[in-house]
C-alpha cells in the first residue's frame, strides 16, 4: 500500500473514535442517572463500575483523536515519513527520545490504541446493559 493511502486509511479508522467517545459519554450519563435512581445494590455497583471505565475511555478518545489528526496531516506531507513530527514532539517534551518509527509502525501503534478504546467502550456499555437488566428485573 502506498504511504499516502496508509495514512488516509488509518485516519479514517481513527475518526470512528469520535463515535466511540460519544457512546462512552452516553453510557457514563446513563450510569450516573442509574446510580442515583436504582435500588438494587448489584445494579448500583454495576453503574458505578461503568462510571469508573469512563475516564479511561476519555483518555483513549483523546489519544485516538490526536492520532487521527496526525495521520490526516501526514497523508499530505510524507517527505520525511513523520521524522519532523518526532523532532517537534521531542522538542516540546511530548515524546521520549527513541529510535525513529516507520509509517507502518506508527499506524500499528495508533490502531492498537483505537482497539483498546473499542474494548473499554464495549465493556462500559455491557456493564450498563447488565445494570439496566438487573434494575428492570427488580421491579
């Protein structure tokens, strides 16, 4: 695959992180309301567990959004394969000094973070669903 295409495809996948972040935010709101209104202790614990997942989902969402933006920008400026970006991040104290990464390695790393976000949001939504089922069966 051409480097430009790899950047575009990676950025496109990562842009779906915005939908995941919105789903996580909705789950957190539902969990907070459920925590306030539910009576069964098991449901309350599950709603609280979902709220505990939310900060990690937010963190991963920020990382995915940054990566999506970087890959979108890299698709137009591949002359040095992102080495200028690495220098800039190191100069700003946002990246440790380490060996230069290839575009494929950058893409794999970004996709790995995106997959972690999918998992944490899926867990968060499953916990909210379980809490809702417990709450509904208690009535």
